[in-house]
C-alpha cells in the first residue's frame, strides 16, 4: 500500500509569463510588445496628432501587460521600456531647446515614475487574484485600485523632483474631445482617474470576450456595460457658468521666431517686434487691457527710463493699461514677472512666475550639475526665483467694473493648484502669457494650448493665452474658442472676454478628488497585499493539517 502526502507545494516558477485565467504561458517579449504598443498608442492621443480615442485602449494594453503573471524582475524593465516609449516621443520638442541630453534625461526620469506605477499595477494583480478571487475583485476592486495607482503615480511625478513634470497626464489628451466637460466636474486628476478606470475595466472585459466556453450573452454583457459607461461620460453636461459682463482684451503676438532664449536673436528684437505688432491695434478698438507675452518687454521698465516713456506713450495712445512681461530684479533676486502698467501712473501690480522651468530658467543644485555637464549648465547664466505673491491682479473696465485676472505665466499653466487658488482669490478670467519660441513649430505649442483649454473649463473662467510666436488664442469658460490667430505672424487679437464668478466642482473639490483617487490606489494595494498574505497562510495551514491519503 502506498501513501501520498498533500504538501501544497507550488510548482517551480516558469521562465515565461503565465496568464491569470488560462495558465497560458506568455513570452516576456509579447508582454513587452503589448506594453510598448499601448504606450505608443497613448502618445498618439496627445497633440499632435491628438487622436484622443486611442488613450483608453492604449492604457488598457499597458495595464493588460502588467496584469499577466510576469515575474517582478521582468515587470521593471518592461515598465521602463514602455515609459520611454511614451515620454520620449511626447517631449521630443525638448531637443530643440538644449539638445538630446536634457531630452533623454527628462524622458528617463518620467519613465522611472511610469515604471513605479506599472510595477504597482503588476503587484496589484498578483495579490488581487489571491485576496479578491471573486467577481467583486475582478470587476470592481482591481479596476478601482488600478485607476487609483495610476492617479497616485501622476500625482508623484507632477510634484517631484524639482516641482515635478505634470505633462502627459491622461486628461491632457481630452482638450479637443467630447469628454471635455468632465474636467469641470472632476478636474484634471479626477478625469484622469476615470480614464484609467475605463482602461482597467477593458482588461476583464476583453478576457471574458475571448474566454472559451462562455455563452455569447455572457460575452456581450460586459462589453455593453463598458460602452454604456463610456457613452455616459460623453453625455455629462457642461457645468453652468453664467457671465457677469465682459472685458475687451487685446493680445499682442510679435511673431518673431528669434524670441527664444536660444534662437539667435539680439537684445531688443522681441521688444521691437511687440511694439510693432501693437501698432496693428486699430483706432476705435477701445480695449480695456492690452496683454503682452512672457518676457516680451525684455527689461524691467521701472529701471529703464527710455522704456518707461515708451510704455507710457503706448498706454496713453491706446487708452488702456498694459499687462507686460519681463524679468525683474528685487532684493538681489531675479523673477520672471507679469505686471500691470497703468495709464495714469501709480504703483504697478506685479505677479512673479510661480513655476520657473528647472534646467531652463534656473538650475537646481547648480554646483552638482556643473560638474556633470558644465557646457549645458553654462548656457543658463541666471536663476529665476519662484514667486510667492498672489496670482490675481486687479483690473477695471472702461465703465468702471472690476475685472480681476488670474495670471499663469507659461509653465504655470500646468499647475492645478495655482488655477484653483486664482479662482478662490477672486479671478473673473485668466491670462497665460507665454514665450514658446525656443520650441519652434513643434508639438509643444499644441500641447500647451491643450492645457490652456482644459484650464478654462476646469476653473469655469475664460482664458486668454498670449504667446510671442503662437499659439495666441482665447477660450470661453465652456472651452469654446473665442478667438485665435495664426502662429509666427505679427497679430493683435481682439476679444471680448466673458467674466464669471461661479466656482466649479473641480475648483471646490479638486484637491480632495486627487487625494481620494491616489488614496484608493495606495490603500487598495496595501489591502490586496495583506489579504493575499492572510489567504496564503490560511491555505498553507489547511494543507499542512490535511490527512494523509491512502491509495
């Protein structure tokens, strides 16, 4: 008589990936191909070409590759490879600024954050299959936590190091999509959570659709449910933003492609181009304010009497205050500023850029990086200091009505908290002066314009973006294009900007929505790990206590 002992010992790990439902072994290169293909699809969802419908299926393919039971040591390089596949094409315009090295460095840092999210999703599926083996885990808990983990990854990469890089977030792809109105309700972070949730749901839906032995009705039901949810998002109504008047704004675009720091222009070229373009403002336009882009005044007129006279004369001729941009120096510090140049003298109001670009406008840890790449660091000879003052400037229309404006200079536009702060501090419209000339005629200009439109809808405030070279455009609080002029041409864009005081849900609850989404991810991952550990220990105990079977 023979005795067989049940030990519960697992078989040796396979050298290839094992699918969670079928036991089918998937070669690592297939998993890598899925992840890279999904990342490339996601890149195509962003401008340009801006094929936004590819965002969710692309992210679903990334999640699906992470969900197969690859070993953790395989998940790390696969995640990193897919992160490079997304970010390097997305920010290729950085090569025009300072060459290939900063581009690769930025892409590598962002790919590292991507890898962290990818590996977290991988472990979630490993633990979740044990902790939550039923339909609730498969259809609800795992997708929710997956979306939360991707939201947490976005939050971290948007904050660190050196203030982070909040570019390439899922919601940025929706600027020209029918899902734009969702942003007013949930903000960029909340909308990104919903998009990631849709992508995470595709994974079990697709598995059910291809699973053998499943009735046709059981295949169609999940697909129908997913489509119903997606169409429901399209049907989300715009948040109401009643207006309380208008302000006539003229945005001056110099159109000189030498306006960038590294484009070969001479001192005074940008100033001259914008003075010339200001001459295009027709008599009788009667503007309430004339906006110049970031850095277009070049020098601080408060310290150069000749500029003071020039701007006094221009303001008097137009009968309106100017909103000018230049670097300013105060207390031994250099700021990138935008300020009101009043028609009748007096103290000017000033806003200092909150988010200067690291390695573009200042060099963090300059001594360290100078030892590594002295030639590149030497190109950035001054360090712009982040501003700390309020983001709202006071303006008054010709008929005496208040028209406070929130300011976001160039890179400030990606700062969610700054937009919410400006609205809470009373901004009735927003302006984003910018200098994009260093990026030429690349996708950067279109990607930044997408942020401007999203910010208008999110805050429920009309937004006017005025660039040295383009894009110069104005959006209503509902995202409607109020005006836009061709890039790289001298233009004076005239637009009557609606004023609003409504607080959107995205502004009121934006921070809480972001923290909630990220919290679902982090706490859910911990819960899956704990649940899997408890179940395995119980299973091991049950196996070790089982009787010997006689054969």
